[in-house]
C-alpha cells in the first residue's frame, strides 16, 4: 500500500523547502501532511562547496520568513543592503561614474533587501522543515515515475518506494522531471553567458553597499555580506567563463581585480569558484492535474536583479494561500479550483518579470555606442526623479502586485 500524504514536494532545495514549511511547518495554523523527496541529501546543500551563491532576499521575502518563523535563524547572517549603485563601465576603467544610486532616503521602510548565503538559507529552512511533525523526508533517491490519476497523484522512487498525495509540488529545478512527465514545455532560450560566483574578502568595509557594474559581457555585481566580505556575480560569455574557471586562484584573482576596482582595499578569494550557465525559460503552463510547478521548475531568469528565488517564494506564497483557503472550506488541496487560482495568480507576473530581465540584459550586455548613450541617459533621468526611484525600490523590495498573505507577513 502507498503511504498517502496531502502534498508531495519534489525537490528539497530552496523552493522545495520553502514550500514544505509554508504548507506543513510549525507556523501554519492547519498544517498539511507533507512528504519532501529529493535525489540528494539536503544536508549536503548547507556546505559552502555545494552552492557558493548568496541571494538578495527582498523585504517581502523577509516578511514571509518572519511569518514562517525562519527569520530568527537567518537574521544573524543577513546583511542589510542600505545602498545600491549602478554604473555602465568597462573592465580596467579608470573612473566609473555612478549613473543611478539608491540610498537610505529612497528606502523609507528599511532596506529593500538583505544578502544571505544560500548555504544559510538551506540550513534555516531545512531545520524548520525537520522540526515539524507534519513534514517527512525521503531523500537520497530520485523519483523515477510520476502518475497523476483523477483522485490522487503518485510518485515512485528509484528504490521502489511509492507515495501518493492529493497534490504534487514540483520544485525539482530547471530540468524538472515532474514537468517533463506532465508534458509541459518551456519557452525561452539559453544566453551565451555564464555567472561566475565567488565570495571575496576585502580590507575595507562595504557599508552595506551593493554595486552593479554593467559591462559589455554582462553585469559584474559586488553584493555585501556580513563582515568585510562580498558575494561576486561576474557575467562572461560561456567560453570566457570556462577559461576563467580553469585559471589558478592567483590568475583568477588578478583578472577579477581589474573589474573589482580598488575602493575596498586589498582583496582575496574567500571561497571556491562556481560557474552557472544563464538562461531564460518560462513553463507554458504552471499546473497540470494534481501538479503545481514552483521555482526554477516554472521559470529561470537572468540573475541581474537577483530575483529568481524571490520569484519562487512568490509562487510558494501564492500556492500556500490557494491550498490553505481550499482546505479551510473542506475542499481538495490538489483540486482544479486550487490549481486554477494558483496558475492565474503567478503566470502573468512571471512572464512580465522574465521579459523585463531579458530586456535589461539585452540593453546592457553589449557595446553598441548608441544603446550605451540611451541607457546612460535613461539611468541618469531616473536618478533625478525621487518618486520614480522610490517606485523602483518598492518593486525591488517585492512590494508590487497582489501579494499573498505570507509576503505581507501574515500567517496561514
Ligand atoms: C549566479 C546566480 C545568482 C543568483 N542570485 C540570486 C539572488 O540574488 N536572488 C534570488 O532570488 N535568486 C538568485 N538566483 C536564482 C536562484 O538561485 C534559483 O532560482 C534557485 O536556487 C532555484 O531553486 P529551486 O529550489 O527552484 O531549484 P534547484 O536548486 O535546481 O533544486 C532542485 C532540486 O530538485 C531535485 N531533483 C531534481 N530532479 C529530481 C528527481 N527526479 N527526484 C528527486 N529530486 C530531484 C534536485 O536534487 C534539487 O535538489 C541566482 C541564480 C544564479 C545562477
């Protein structure tokens, strides 16, 4: 006999753990019975060698973590971003005029985001999930078969175990086997760009300042972490990115220093280096019978605005509202009304955000002099108009659109 759950979450990375805690965690009034499955052991995600990335967590996402009781574990390792500057520059440039700057005056409701290392996000959410009596784990074995019957969905693990649930949440990443099994295709394209990621230690304090230097190959972002450390996201073409990853640490540091500048004093590498191929992909459908896609299974964006995981948290929060509202009325958590509500809530927002990120990447990641003139003039114009700047900060803080309860800091 299959063991039957309310929800099976496939994937125990950032979005899967968030979904498990939002549906069955201790901070939920009527928790559902949730099973989390993953091919890997999620404890391995908390090692710095596994991921190496850090995420900009928007103000709305922070409220969600507060509502889920996860924020107290994250706060000591969260670096508030109190200033953001944008330049349009070239490697080795002697001067980098700031075209757009956001400071504390533009953020009257507090920092628009906090930087947190992904390993700490995994650890805090994994602890919260493991601390709930309503969440079980079956990890270390991939799902090899998905069946979605009219009454229940079923997953079969490679070790032969079977589990059933009213709803399967696919948080199984950009190559989502659950999405493929449902026959849902993706719209989009790979970029000829790689995001090189490393943690950099520097002599001088960053003062909470995030820097986005748009260079012809793509953005070069220096994002503040606690202490005299910053997370670097350096965009290069795939071929150049691979060559940079193959350099020795000293050679890599020398190449990086040309772009990093000298304003933070002497710099050194404080982590290994990771390379992520960048792409834009959006699923044609976000749901199928008894299946909801969340996170990278539903959308993969260019990381230039650090929105990918935040968009995943929006999915999770919208799905949590849809599921908990249905259950409160005695309805099926995986029924068509739940899935229709979730899909109509999330698809439009996702497509608009993905198109905006794609447009920005095309506008900035090139050396066409006419486009350079246009974008510099545009950035300087925005910089002079305070209400417009506040609007940008509000969007970056994740305050725009119809927010689900968790993103407003309310519990389900
Ligand atoms: C360079 C870079 C910088 C970024 N910076 C930011 C940022 O600042 N802010 C932000 O919000 N976002 C950022 N992002 C985006 C963010 O990191 C991703 O959106 C997020 O990590 C996706 O998480 P996920 O849980 O959806 O998927 P994944 O992390 O891909 O996890 C999928 C999980 O599913 C499991 N799985 C897959 N197949 C199976 C199977 N058959 N059976 C069982 N388990 C399976 C895998 O083992 C894995 O654990 C960045 C991305 C990049 C590349």
